[in-house]
C-alpha cells in the first residue's frame, strides 16, 4: 500500500502565526513525548514511522512549502511538487501518475490519501491500513475512514450510511453533506452519519483509468507540463462523490482537525508559549508569542492572544474560526519563513516616493547548511555577520567570515554563504520591487560552488 500525504493550505485560519509561506501544519505548538515543541507535520510523520507507513509514503505539496518540509522532517522525504496550487484533485492525480509512470507500481496496488495534519492516536493509522484489505476483498471503488461524531459540529463534513442498521465496523456510504448547520448535523447523527476525516483509498488502476477517460495525461511528466490547465477542483467533488460503490471504515478513537485557534489550543500542553505574563484571573486563555517582546494578558477569559512578525490577534475562542473571512482581503508578504537552511524574519520594509525600497531581515543559517549561489537583478545587499562563522563566496572568490564582518553585495553579483557554525546575519536590501522572486539560483549545493570556484 502506498500513501499520499496532502500538504497544502494558505494559512489564514491560524493567522498571524500562519501565512502563505507557513501553513498551519508547520507551526511548532504541540508537545511530543520528550516535551519538545513540534509541528503537526512532524507529529504525523513520526506516527507514520511508528506504524511502518513512512517508507511507503510520499508528500504532495506546493513549491512554496518544499523548504519548510525539508527543514522539519528532512531532505530524504519523497515529494511530489505542484508547479502551482490547483486544489486536491490535480495534486492527487499528479502523485498517482508519478507512482504509475515513474515508480512503476502495479495497477492493483492500493493507494491511500490523507491530510498531513490530523490530530489522532497511532490507532487511527492502524485502522487506515485496513483500507487495503477492504478494497482488495470487495468491489469497493473508494474506501474512506469515518469517525463517530461526539457532538453536532458545523465545522466538518459528514458521510451518511445507506443503512442505519449497519454493523459497527463498515458502512456503505449513501451520500455526503459538507459543513451543515448544527441543527442539520443533529439530524445527520441520528441517521448514523460519520465525520469525514479526509482519508480515502483506491486501486491505482481506478484513478489512472479515470484520468484516461477524461483525456488527461497518465504519465507524470506530461501531466506536469499541462498542470496549469487542470481545473481547480477537490478530489471529493471530482472523484469520491461520483463513485458508485463507496464504503467507510468506522474509527471510534480520538480524532480532531486542529484548523482553528479554539481547537488548536485545546491540545496545547501549556497555556503560554513565548515571552509574556498571563494574570491569574485570566481563565481558559492562551498566549502564543513569537516575538522577543513581553505581552501582558490581564483579566481575559476564553481568549487567544497570538503574536508574530505578521501581526497580532486578540480573539474570543468562539469567534476565532471567523479570522479567515476577516483576513481574506489582507495582502501582505510573509514576515517569517522557515527554509531548508534555517529561517528569516523581516524586521522592516520601507518604501520611498522615488520608488526606492529598503528591506531588513534577520537571517539564521544552521551549521553545515548553505544558501544557494545566487544573484539578484533589482537589489544590492549588505550583510552584517552577528553570530558564528562560515564561508562566503562573492563572484567566485571564497573567504572566511565571522561575527563583526560587513559584506557588500552589488546588484547582479553572484554570492552565497555556508555556515560552519550556527550563523546569523542582518541583511539590508536596497533597490526596487523587493520580492522573494527576484533571485537566480546558480548552484544549490556547496559542493557545486566549491567545484566551480576551484575550476
């Protein structure tokens, strides 16, 4: 059995900690058994390793999340990278064509798909494994995993069984209802409906044949080249709800979608992360502060206070799901990004009347990691090393740099740096149109840089 993990999302529901570059699954807010803060994707990948599913799993994601994934769970994890975001059907189709035409797995191989961020126990993944047996021993086209609801929620999708008197193990699915009102949810639960966990499985042949019937390429590189032409549509609407024979395994354990501040804080081991003070009379209140400034919370009940370089949120927990709607038209470059080599914070961004821009970043590079050998067409840079030491290359000339050094990088000059110890520097960009896209990467690895400079 092969498993495709879907890693997407634009980061509005957990603003200001999440943004377009750092979706909710990458926030290090949950504690593991060692007491370390981990993200949802780190937690799920660790669980897949513990149930022996990681070696047969791939992650389908967008280009903007590659660095974050590699930073958090390693560069050896196989990735299927969308050239652009097109919703879940195109993403799963692309991954399936990779399994078929590149990995050449058999047609009768069962493929399971799941979100990268469910909050579950290991038993959930053990239950998911049973999808393979269900599909191979029946005429089921699509197999799902459903959870017995614990309350009438309007936040989840529901799958309704054909027979109310089904057994406690498997149901035949009649139809689906997406995010009903609480009153509708109560009626659905009376009909034996289950929460839809977003997990489904099928034989590889089923999806490849469906793509062929639609006239879409079934070979990975062909589909990749035509990816921008695919319709933006979810896998549920395009495939699952059109299938003729759908069954669902019933899971009776703990399951939660930590998609909003009120649900996420329910699973936090502490009510405060970061610098600040919460007064004793602040009941059921959480503070998450990523900045190195103190935040005081006084006399607040059932409240979330979240602080990051992207902004500050103060909300009643019951109102927190509305943040996505409130911020839908708020456009701002991400002020924090985690990369394969480390991270950066935007400290300041100024625009002047003559069109000149100045952007200041604090950049941290992990020991042994490097920035690519690159150049920019619209900006010059000044780097001030404030911590550690490493190797710096400017126009093919290598030098050793350390704390206190100031490095001038003219517009268009080739440059890169490798950290020999943990390295931090302040970068001041000066130019026009200061965006992350103004970058030409010449070499990605330091070995390539060294070979080029020696030659």
